[in-house]
């Protein structure tokens, strides 16, 4: 695994762990960062993006990702990773737990800061039309 | 408007015009191109992406975009454009026409080929949760 792919894995691991500190450490600084959560409008600026992660993590009792079709490409000090995610999550109020699943696709753009890859754009979206995968 | 922003406008103009030749001319060559239509899984490779555009254009009698919140950033031979789109489209079978609307968010990654920007990644997604925009 390249360091860019490892940074991409770190994004999903921070989310799975509901670890806001880890998520904050991964994201780049400044007003140019942007984030699209699945089904959401685009959020711009580190402050707004981090507020959204705090909200989402507080409302996600359990989530686990299985990544497939990961492609990572580096050009200069930027890296673009695209991948599909198959998710397990717990629905609040469910006695059974772990009932909800689904598929997402993600584009993550990273910027190299020193010897680290920091996330500057996350775009996640729901796969609503499974026909295209067949 | 920069040439990168103009390339981004060309993408939406080609779609509005249902002009597959124009869309094909905008996209980069090769297996590394990728496309996520709103609600779709990720399509990879120029051939599959172009087949999807032919299908979508054949099934979209009318569509018009109003772009907002456009941000374009260049690093080396790549350019990343993010924007929101507010759409008007016609539903087939509607007597009134022009009834359906909605909002999307897009990430477009372009590669510079000679003096042209060519599209290598399009990721569009539906805005399902309007609360975040308020």
C-alpha cells in the first residue's frame, strides 16, 4: 500500500472509530477544504467541515466500511483516490442492530504537506441505481 | 473566466445540448477516466463512460443547469473544479413539461493535454438533504 492509499484508509478508519481528533488531524487546514457527505450539499472551509463530522459521528452509533475498486493517482503535491464503499451501520432504535447497508462512491483529493498526505476534498455519494453495476 | 472554468462550462453546455460529439471531445482518452452520475456507481474507462452519456442523453429530453459556488484550482497539469448545479429538466410524459428540478454537486478533475483541458473524472451527486444549505 502506498502512503497515499494509507491516508485514504486512515480517513475510513477515523470514521469507523468515530475519532474526531484523528479526522481533524487528517484534514488540511484553511478555507479551501471542501466536503460532500452522501446526499448533502457541498460544505466549504475547515470549520464547517469539521462541525459536520462532529455531528455525523455523534449520530452514527456504528459504521464499518469495506472498500473496493480503489484507485490512487499522484500528480505533484496532490493525490486523487477514488473508491467504492460497502457499508454496515446500525440504525438507532433497532433491536437487531447492524441492519442497514448500502453502497457509496468516493472521490478524495489529498495535498502533500511535508511528508504527510492531508485531505482537502471529500466527495461521497450514494449508489441509488444498482443496475449499472450488473 | 479562466480556461479551466471554460472547460467546466463546456461540460454542462455539451450535456444541455445533448451533444455526444462535444462531450466525447471534452473527455480525456484512456482507461483511467472515471465518471459517477448522480446516484450511480462509479464507471471506469472511456468506453463505458461514453456509453453512459449516450444512454443518458437519449433519455433526457430537456435539461438546463444554473451553476453556483464554482471553485477552480490548478496544480501542475491537473485542474479540479467543484460547483453546485440547480437543474431544470423535463419529465417524459408530462404535459406541462419543465417540471422537475433539483440540486446536484459536482467534482470535475481535468488534465491538461497540449493547450486544452480534458475531463478525466466527473463525480456528480444529488443533494437530498437541503437542511445543510440553510
